[in-house]
């Protein structure tokens, strides 16, 4: 017998499942990058940690919530091109107020 359910019947479940997976992948990504800001060491709130692509030309995809729908192997390859920064340091780097040291750029 053919399943007669449609996406609309399961939409709420699917949205919750994708949200849970993205959250889990983000937690794994933060752990993979050391769990703290590469500049100041901030680690109190995971929501305040962001992934900064060190070289813009090497960016294949963003690691925002939409980027976290890929396999973790693909995410790891993209994370290797990034430094994890807190929100303040991230904005200071983009504003040109702070720079990542050569040591921080090599960090995995």
C-alpha cells in the first residue's frame, strides 16, 4: 500500500529535525575548532562564536545555519580554512581594528 502522507503532513516534524541536526553540527564544529575564540579565548556562550574564513578566495560555502546541512566531513574541510572568533573579535577583524596573528591562521 502506498504511503499517502505529504510533506505538509510532516512539515513541523521535518523542521524540528533539521533544526536539531544543524544545532548538533554547530556544536561539533565548535568543538572541532577548540571551543573558544582564537584571539581572546572567549568561550562562555556558543551563540557568540563565529567562523571567520581567513582567506576569502578559498571559501566554498558559508558556515552559517544554511551551511550546516552538509556532511560533517565537508564541514571539517571548510572549518580548516577558518578561525573561530567571538562576535566582538570577528567584527574587529572585519573593521580592520584587530588582525589574526600568523600562528592563529595556521591553527586547526
